[in-house]
């Protein structure tokens, strides 16, 4: 038995007939070909698969694609382009907030959610907000610095 869904991903509407048990991460990667969402642990622990659904960060490896029917999804591909990075992508580049890059899409999507919802007045708040995302390479220092810089730009200061 298949189910029909219609979901808007990065501003583009997709319709598909899918198995009810298909994960949203697999829908994004295998059905519509957006491979920027990484799949790490497949248990919701690492955060590599984080995307935004109706503006909230969601673990796509724990979400059935049928639950996204009628929803607005943003993946890392929807943040910017190589020629026109969004502010957080730019700060990750400027502050060297990535090494191997595996966690980067999830970190960016979590960071976007944090920037939208919280003041992030201290490094501790940023670290707490990122606590659901694992990185084995960076030690988080430069990721925190990138988000701190994006916060400063959001708040209209330079830092």
C-alpha cells in the first residue's frame, strides 16, 4: 500500500506516492534527490539529519515522510547557494566551523532554528542549543564562534 503526499521542500512542491514507513530523510535523499541531509546514527542522536519542518528543527531520520504531507520543509540546500551563502553558512566558512563536514548540514539547520527562536546571549546558551548535534572533528569552538558571530550580525553589532 502506498500513500500520496505533497510536501514543499525549499520552496518547491513535490508530490509522490510512497510507502507509509518511508523516513523523511530517505524521502529527501532517495526520492527527490536532495543529499545534503546526512544520515548518521539513524536513532536521532547525532543530529546530522536535522531539517526544518514548518520552521522547527526536526530529526528527519525519526520522522515518517507521510507526516510531512502538506508541510513546508527546508533542508541545507534551501539555505543558500555556493555563490550566495546565507549569513550562518558564511560565518561557518569565515570562522572555520567545519572540518570533515559530515555534521555541518545538521549544525546549520539547528543553528538556523536557534537564531530564530533564542537570544543566544552566551556561549553556554549556544552550546546548550547545539547539545543534540554531535561533531567528532571540531571540538565545537569554531561552530560556537560562527553562531556567536551570526548572533552579532542579527543583533546589528559587529563581533
